[in-house]
C-alpha cells in the first residue's frame, strides 16, 4: 500500500479545502481504495457568513465528482448545525434526507452532497476519509469477518460497525456506537461489508491513517496466504469459434434488456483462471463485494454465454424481484432483467452495459470482485450480504433517482458502428457524429494515426488495409471481442486518383482504383453480413458514393466507374438484405474540400482553372454553400437513425445542389 503524500505537492494547497481536495485525489488515484465514484471525503471549516458571524461548514464530496479528479469546487458546503440537528432525529426517510442535505447548502448551485454527509458531520475531527478499500472489504466479506477485523485492529482504535444500509439508518447506528465506544485513540471505523472511515486533525493524518489501516489489513492477508493476485496479463486470443457466439449472445441480452447492449469479452489469465475454477458456481453466486456495486454489476453474474443462459438468468431475476418486492411496502418498478457480468470458460469475463463506458465500469468493478472473492476464499470463505440487503440497495430510492437523472439514452446507445477510411476527412467526421449520438465506433484506416484518433472506451482504432481480406476479417473480430457485434457500417474508404483521359489510362491504375473503391467494399460487406443480421435493431449500411455517379466528369473514368459500380452493389445489397432487416443507403457528396487531399495550393490551382476565386470555387453550386465533411457525416449518421427507418436503397446528394444532378 503506497503512501502517495508528497510535501512539495501538498504545499501547493495551503487552505484546508485545498488540502482536502489534494488527499482525496491521492486516494482516488488508487483503484484498490476507490472505484468509479465510490468513497467520499470531507473537511469541517469555520468561515464568516453574510451576517459577519462565523459558521461551521462541512465541505463534503459532491455527487457527480470522482475522488481521482476532484477539485475544491467538487465539495458541497453544508451548514454543520443543520446536519447535526438532522442527526438527532429518530427517523428520517432517505428521500427527506436527500432534500434536507440540499436545504443545508450554503451556496445554491453547489453539487448535491454525498448521501453520507450527515455521517461525516457527526464524526470527530476536522478531516474525514471514507473508502471501500479492497482489503477491508475482503476481510469483512468472510465467514468470520468480524473476528478477523478484531484480530487486525485494536478495539480502542477502530470501531466496528455491523452492516447497515448507507443513509440515515447508518447515521443513527454510528452515532450510538460513537457514544459508547469512542476512546482517545479512536482513529476510524470499519463498516462490515462496506468499507472504512478514518479521521484526523489534518488532511495528512487522516490520509496516513487510511493508508496505515489498509496496509495493516494487507499484511494480515499476506500472512494468511491471501495475498494479491497481481496485474492481469495481456489478452490471450479467444478461439474464432467461441467469438462467433458473441453476437448471438449480444442479441439475446439486448432482447432481454429491451435495448441494444455493448458486450465485451476479456480473456486474460486472471479472468480465465477465475471463470475456470471448479467452485465457480458457489463462489460467484453470492453477491458483490460492496452493496453499491449492485447498481453496476447486478447482484449476480450470469454463468455461461448462450441464449439459453440469458433466458434462465432473466427468469431468475424476475423471480428475485417478485420475491423481494413483495416483502416491501410501496410499488417498485423492475429494472431490466439482463445481467451486466457473465462468466464463461471460453469467453472469459464478459461485461455488459448500455454504453461501452458502462461495460467498462462493470469490468473494472468485477476485476476487483474477482480479487476480493479469491482472497476471501483463501481466508476461509467468501460471504456476501444477504439477498434482502442487496435488493434494498439495488432498489434504493436514492439510487433509482440517480438513474432517472441520467435522462434518456442517446440515439445509438448500445450500438456499434464500423467506419472505413476513418482517420481523416469524411470518415473522421463520421466517427465524431456517431460518437456524439452514443454509438461505440470502430475506426479503420491505412494511416496508423487511426489508433489514437480518440482515447475513450467507446472507440477502437485499427490500422488496416481494406484491400487485405484477412486484415479486414481480423478487424471485425476485434470489433466483436471489444463491443460484441456490429450494427452499422459506413463504407467510406476510397481513393480519388489524379485525372487521366481514357486514351491514356493505364490498366494498373484502373485496377487499383476498382480494388479499393469497389472490391474491398464487396469483401467487407460479405464479411459483415452475418454480424449485421444479428443487430438488435436491424443492421444499417451507408455507402459513400459520389456526385460522379449521376454526373460523371471527363478524366475521372476509373473513379466514376468504381463509384457507379459501388452504388449498384449497394442497391443489390438493399434488395438482398431487406429480409434480414438491414437497410442500405447511399450518399453522393460533392466538392467536400476540408479533407486531406485538398491543400490550399491545389484549391487555388483548380479555382484558377475555372477563372474563379477559391471562395467561389468552394461554393460553386445551386445553393452557393460550402459542403463540409461534417455535413456529410451528420447525414450519414442520421441515415442510420430512426428518421430513415423506412428507407433503403435510397441515393441522396449532399452537394449544395448540382444542376447536372438535379
Ligand atoms: Zn461508502
């Protein structure tokens, strides 16, 4: 356990709130302490108010902020006297508590205070830190958890809090324990099946205590033969055979959920050795390491990766919901019954989400869960919370409200697009338009810059020559492994050769143009067809044709012929694939000058040829407008969307109006 405190760094943050933000980031930087919005921290500060009297304010982590990146502005300023009066109440519903936390704010527009704000307020000391440290959760999630915690920590230093759901009930439970168990040496709390609090008079002391406590637990686990698993080794390759099952699995998952989902397969050594354990059925079917994970991973992972396993998982989920909801007052709305994690001996750890980001969060969390379960098993047996407690968290009012605040999903949430020629020009703009509509995007291009075009979890860039069928096949495999299938295909890659009259056109040049602009697209369409067929909402293909199809130009025979043949290919595909629910449409852009091939020099030359200025040349169309890559890309994206859901085989110009086309 590394103590990341650095005197020079820390000196840059002289105020109490600055120090608070600094050590919060130190904890956020360690995923074994804090994962994805988990954990929270606070500081109590006395400051003057508008009446010129001093007021004690609790600055507590605001929701929507992550400890890894939190700034002073990410802390919600709550009036301490209000929080302390709330803490005295016998009863307060969590919905009322959330409202009262808002009421306590000193500044309107501040982020919503953490639901653990009142707990922070009643804890002694100026600085309070709270994490869900893996090793603490490992210790407490064992059959003899409380006994082990007592072995590691002195009773007069750490107060042990039996599991209570976070919220007002936890405040009351902790308040009672503080009254009877606090000693002059008390430095924190261990919350069974949840995590750890430490506190101190300075940010450094509270942080040091967190690190020391976690290090102590770590040493204990090591000594008991329950050491760390180590970093996952790089991805092994999954057999083609099993990868082929992934789009079918995705289709079944999406049907169960009622919306398309991203499905990622991870087959590194750590994942495989867990999913191939002989006791997997017992150890994996107990519950998450901390109850808040239930929102991200559901209570249980699915075993297996077939449509049949999805059906039985969804049935079991419905039964779980019906049984648990019956025991509670008030109506509850069932969440979708699809799993978020699946374990399969061939496909390894499979994570599932409405977006690639959600699937990635489920992956991060489950990797920690694997670590916690494996180490707890070595300690004598993993034991998660009872089902009812996990259900309470999954259907907690405050969590439900959080989900609602996320709003409606974006147009292509859960869907996957492959764009060719995606490193520049229209292709690059298509990637941006599709990402902006929530799709996960696989960009392929000859230019290796494609790999780093975007650094985000819903983007995969692959350097690939579209005329190399094996390379294209591998690219599709990567798309399937990373996101689970393919819904949309944007055929954009193409070459635009220098003009040459037919009388002088070399056969090799003719062949080269047809190979890239036509043959490569045939191969990709053929390979993508089985995937597009499995798309939960039906596959979509958009083909970049050209104005040259309806209105060819002299000197562009190879280019015009290749695009005309490609258009015809697309029209035949529209006929053949309609029965599979796949729509194929064609765009005919013209004079898109913001692409790599049109340098300022070339533009000036061309314009001069026609006796025009560059500006006149760029807008030389009926509407006198400039057509940009973005204009074409936005239309391509919309052609995949609901506006065009009844349209296939269509050809649409994007050219500002061309007299010869009209
Ligand atoms: Zn917590």
